[in-house]
């Protein structure tokens, strides 16, 4: 039986294409004759429990298309991580509004919420189809070739490193760029796709999948700087030592910097600044600069992968199709079936929920500070069309006249 | 007499279009029959004194076009600020290579170098045409409607704020974005062009043209946060108190943060972090995030204004034409003659050299934290074609079922 009313919500960190999935759900659902209402919840699960719902049935298709092209969560998002009680509240609201299908666009926390809500409905013998739609710039959902949102963020990171490498070549020194990623280094590793010539940066890449050793780091930087006269470094915000202690905590303690005891990874330039201070002090290099890419990398409006847009739209569409024609709840996953082509599958919620994928070993080079060609091949098609490219002048030295000797 | 050999160099901070000016000089100069050699100096004036020159006469036009579209200084840049002695060294090298025309693409420090070198040549009765070609993301050259490099950086800043505003609307809190600009607030003010709806951020804009008072700042943030439940703030790195002391220095001293006594404005996230700490502590707001746009804003490869590209190309071309057909040295300036059209003039070097333009009063609103419509009209055409636009869902609330009362 086709559900009469459906509800869609967005959770977790916004991405550049999460509204494509929203538009995919709404436009696809409105094609089904039996569907009488398409609701959206403001600010994810918190909007559901507060009954802060928006009727999208009467939104124009044109405006939905325009919103689809707009980064960040148009319905608003939330950081709430519902427990069993919270999920029960969600279920009660869905029941009160006679919602027959619930779509939640989010990462692995969100998929766990979908799983619990689905179980609640089952226990109450209430007919509810629950579909999790993948989304995360971290690319850390298991069971997926990649996740919507990651390709556009990766495109931003690759283009940013193309630029800062050129900037660093013009005014040489050491440059540290800190990229989002607490447990998975995919986004930081994307910096490697900004590289064209062998001498281009990033020369060193540090991801959370490898233990970060500050002495090894300084030795790496020193070696690169001595070889090239400059060094461009990409660092994941989540780098940690052998015991799992975040480097930002360690460095902050070491130099008595941490006045308020807060260890916050995003929305602060502290890690970049602390690493730069280490390099300046220990290696006596004068020009050392650090940038933290922060929120720019996940919501930048002018740097979206068209491949990412199309796939984010399709996972939304497929979610509705699975709910309408399928016989079970689940999580939509992206499977790579060609170079480059994808197809979609509906995985059991238990297979995705609450699990974290990290970079596969084959993607990281043995030296620990670079990616492999396997990773470059994996990522390139995701970045989309019209990737800008960097060119340089060909060498052709003029003979000296004044200082001939 | 047409100079047989010409030399071009790039100085100061790179921009997204400085290579357009380089290509403009080289391609235009190569059209003149009398020109036998077109040289480029590596790393600006330092490459001249070291005779580190590159022969561009045999570079292909195709590669020059590709380099023109590549951000950052293809010849390399320098932070050297030549004094009279240094300029004499420059002149000696130009003389040894029989250079007849010298083109220097740079900001106001660079124009001063051109002025001194020109005077040296005059004193030595050596025939040398010296042309300064404008370039700076700060937009702080006098005598110009605007300067090449600024429009593309402004495009990046406007697009970045469009994105972070959407992000902040999805996950509400306070967001501080620190933008480059030591004395002139043009680039920070460009954040206002990322705004579409009245409630959009940036809600508060702080530029170096106005005295920054931390208590007033906190009161502004509090008022906005109470009104909208969120607040997006754009801050120039160069904000200072009534005595001209940079705020970064003041805040750092206040909370004993400045372990090494370095006050560096760019390449560190310190100002954003310090302002965020103030907001967290004094206003007791929990979600406060800061980003420093850093080097991304001046060399990002995927966010270049086509208007900026064309004008940067033209100032290079015009420079060569002035040198070949004119009778004096000078600085190429951009004059706005229509909405939107520009023309170019050659100003005396003394009129430009070493002077700093700041934002005109008519561009800043009386409240001190916003720009005027005059500024919006001024900036909009510079941002170029295909500016992405943000859309939102139209409100259409669903009646509550569970919590009807």
C-alpha cells in the first residue's frame, strides 16, 4: 500500500548537495498518486519531536530545483543524537500525523536513528517504511563506494590546494592546511588531487588512519623544505598519537595554550597555529603559514561537483522508490559499477547504522604521508566536470650579463 | 624609439588574475616588430638584482593563455621593499641587459619601486620607460576605481559568506569569518554581497576604517543573536582600537596567549579564535565558530571573476602600449566610465606610489557594521558572470496534531 503521507528531514553537518536529496525525495514522492502530503521537518529529528513541520506538497517544482542547487540543509539540521526515548517521541509524532514513510538524510548517527524508529514502529505494529539517505563530507559510511557531499567537499579541498600550492611557490615557505575529518582522512587525502607537477604540493599528507608523531612530522617537513625550499602540508583535524590522543590536545598542553580546556576540532584555527609554531621554533623556518579550511569546505556555493549533484538527487529518488515499491526499510547505498558509473542498493539499516568507515590501506602509501594511484583513480571521477587546471611557464633562462663570473 | 628588450616582473601577494597581466604584457609586446626580447624576472625585484631572468620571447602563446588563467604569480613574487640602493642595483641590471622598458605588476610598494628606478634611469640619462601595472586584492591603490585581483577575491569572499550563512542557518550559533585587509576593508565588505534575504548574514561587518570597540562588538553580537537566534560576522584582520593598536594584539595580551610575541595577521587563526573566546565567555553562547579565510581567498582556482580576468589582461596590454607609444613612465589606472564599463589612464608614478586608499565614507553605513547600497552597486559588476545564488523553501507550516494545545 502506498503511504499517504511522507516525512523527510535532514541531520548532521550540511553539505553542498544535501538539498539535491531533499528535492529528489519531494519531487519523486509527488509523482505517486496515492501520496497526499509531503512534509519536511525543521532541524531534523528535533523538528519532528517539536512538531515543527513544513508542508512541501505545495512548494513549486521550480523553487525545489533552485533549492536543490543551494548548499546547506534547507530544512535546517540538528546535532541531536536520539536515544531510545527520543526515538519513541519521534515515532509518536509520526503516528499522530499518520506518516507512512520516513526519510532521513544524514550520516551514520542519522542511520542509527532511522534504525531505532523503524524498530519502534515494528514493535507497535504501525506500518512505517523508514529509509536512510546517505550524506556526509567525511565519506565514512560503510557499505558505500562514497557518500553524497564528499565529492563536492573534495573538489573544494583539491582546488584550494591547487591555489595554495601556487601561492606557496610564488612566496616560498611552509604552509599547513587543516582539513575536516575526525576519524576518516578521505577529505584531507583529496588535497592530492590538486597536484599536477611532481614538485607541486601538498608534499605531505597526514590522516587520522595513521599515527601522528610530531618528531617524524618535523623531520618530514625539514627534508621537504631542504629539497624544494618550500613545503605544503595537508593535515586532518583528527590526527592523533599512538594512544589516540588528539594532537591538538597534546600541543595545546605542551605550550600551555589551552586556557579554557576546550578541545574543539572545527571552527578554530588552533591546530594549524600550533603546528606552525612547532615548525617555526624547532626548524627555525621563518615563513610558516597555516590555514584552517573550516566551514568553507562543506558549504561553498561556487564549487560543487556535478557528479555529486546528480548522485545526491538520485539517492533521494531511489529512497522514495524503495519505500513505495519495496517491502522493507533500509539505507540507500551507492555502488560503483563502472569507470565511471554507479547504481544504488538498499542495505539493511543494521549494516550501516553507527559504523564508521576509514580509508582503506590500498589508498595510503607506505611512507604514510601520501596517497596511492588507487586513491587518485577512485576520487577523480567524483570531482566532476570542468576541474580547473594549473599551468606554469616553461624554463628558458637568460644568460647573466652583470654577474658573468 | 621602440625599446628592443623589455622586462616584466610580479611583486607582492599573488592574486587569481596577476598572470593575466603578465600574459597581456608578453603577448602585446611580442606584437611590436622592434621588440627583440621579452624577459621575465623570477621573484620580482629580487630576481632582477640576482639576474635570475627568464626569456619569454619563445614561450608559446597557448601556454601563456593557460598560465593567464592560472592563479598566483607564475614568475614568482617577493616581499622585498627596495630602498634607493636596491633600486640602483635593479637599474644596473636593466642597463647591463639593455632593457628599454620595465613593467612591474604590483601594489603600492611596487609602484614606489618603479618610481625610484625611473628616477635612477633619468639621472643616468639612460632611456628607460618604467610602467607600474596595478594589482592587489586589498583594492587600496589610489587613483583607481578598483584594482585587478580584488574582484576575484571579493567573489570568493561573497560566495564563502553565502555558504557559511546557509550553514549557520541550518545549525544556528555565532560564526566569525576573518577576511584579509590590514588597512582597507573592501574585501571584508564584499561579504555583504553574499546576502540575499533580509535575515541573511553577514549580520555584522567590521572594517579597519572604523575603530573597533570590543564592548560595542559584544553588544552588537548579543542584539543580533537575541533577534535571530544566530549571528554571522565578517571581520577584517586589521581591525584596531582608537589608538590604532591591532585587536589581535590587545586580545592576545589580555588572555596571556601570545607566547612568542609575534603579531602576524595572516596565516594564523588567532584573531577568529580570540574573538570567539570573548563571545563564548562574555555572552555565554555555546555554539561559536570561527574561520580565517587565509590564503584560500587570494589564490582559489575555481572562483575567478571574468570581469577581473579581462581587466587584468587589459592593464597589461595598455602598459605596453603606453610604453611603446607614450612619452612618459607612469602607473596604469582603471577608470569607471559606465555601468558597467572601464577605460585606462596612465597616472604619474608619484600620484600612486606609496599611497593607501581606504573605503570611502559613502560605502560604510552610519551604524558602522554594514555597507551602503552605494557599495553594493560599486562592487556587483566586478564580481563577474554566473554568480551562484541561494534559494530557500517557502514557509507553509503543518498544523500540530500531538501538541495541539
